[in-house]
C-alpha cells in the first residue's frame, strides 16, 4: 500500500502524546478515519481550542478560559493558605479530592538538571510577590516526592525562610489499604518521619 501522507502525519502527531506508541497511534488514526465528518470536526475544534481559549491565570499560573481562574476569583476560599504545586494537573487532583479550600500557586514545573530546567524557568517571582502582599500565612509545598520535586521544595523552603509565613511540606508515606511489606524503604522512612500524635 502506498504511503498516505495525511494518515502518516496524523500518526506522527499522535505519537507525541504521552504513552502513545506507533501501534496505538495507528489505531487512533484509523478510528478517526472511520468517524463521521461532524464528530471529526468537533474533535479538531476541541484540540484547536486548547491553545486558543486556554491561558495561564496571571495570579496563580493555573489554566483558565477566564481573565483569572475560578479559584483565585472565589472570595469564599481561605486566602491565608497557599499550596504550591508543579502543574495545573496537581490543582485538579487536589480539587477533585475536595479537602483543601485555600489558594494555589502553580510553578510550571520543577527544578530539573537532567531536563535543563532551572529556577529561572519557574513561576517563583510572582509567588514571592503574592507572599509580600501580606495576606498569606501558610505556604504548603506540594511538589511530587521525586528527586526534582524534593529539590524544588528544599529550594523554596530555603528561599522562604526569611518571609513571615509558615512553610509546610505535604506528608507522605503509606497509602490507605496498603501493606507494609509492599512498601519501599524510602516510603517507610518518610512515613516514620511524618508520624503524628493520635
């Protein structure tokens, strides 16, 4: 069969998505070929809208279609607590958990030497500006418990030590319903460090 350039272009584009290999991309491309024209146009419009309509909130760095995001605009939220996360996906995870009612600050990544991402690439200046405005009393560092996440949290903790805010780190350890014998050494060690009185 001759190479069909449009199909190949779509497959190559789909492989840029996380966890999509050549075979998955091929299946997706053929599934799209089988879609009716209205559904395919709706799909294409949805993809285009990602970059056209969505932008970063100028206050916190979360994604939004409005001038400022829904969370920053919500006056009922606790404006004295600020959770610092790496990406908008983290905000979504905490919001879905429905346990946190404060504000967020999205860094736009973590410090990563292997990926060439330094402190100048992160949304730190606006974080400092928000703290200097004086309303925030607690900063919760909620970066992932990875080498890059820990590096970023330690850098921020050091940077914020002279500010008039309480800096905390998310506790981590054992998942609910997990078994101790399946946990790795680092998880067990962090669980011991993060123990609290009951």
